C-alpha cells in the first residue's frame, strides 16, 4: 500500500500492488478509491467502521459514516476465516497513518 499525505493530513493519493485472494484485492481496491481526498482522521474513522462491520457490528449507526459501496464487504462476515482477508488492507492503512514500524497484522 502506498499513501501520499499532504501537509494538512489529507490523503492525496493511494495505491496498492500485490496479489492475494479476490476478497483482499477487492477490499484494497475499495480502500484506495475511498480514502483519496480524506483527512487521515476520516480514514481512521472508516478503518474503525469497516473493522466493526466485518466483525458483526453495525458500524454505520455507531460511527455515523456512510460506507456506500464498502457495505458490499458485509457479506464477508458470513465467512469468519475470510474476515482477515478483507481487513488486511485496512490494517495496513491504520499502520501507515499511525506510523507504526511493525508490519500490519490481522491478528
């Protein structure tokens, strides 16, 4: 994952490269389309909402975020072993914004 953030903490560009299962690639693609133009704080709010959504919560009512096309990921929670696939890119986003030095993990 690659993110460009300007001096005002706005994400000006987001890209990913890699391979994986269809769920992880689709989630990464949706992530990069979603976060461009957002502040890093808004992106973190989306991260929290997606993690809650995929773990069975009702993120949109709690976080007051319109997930739009991201709600397509909701179906993944019916397959618990695949939730990690859908959240990996989002964990990478969180790690990048938090400037963590360890690799992103779904554990």
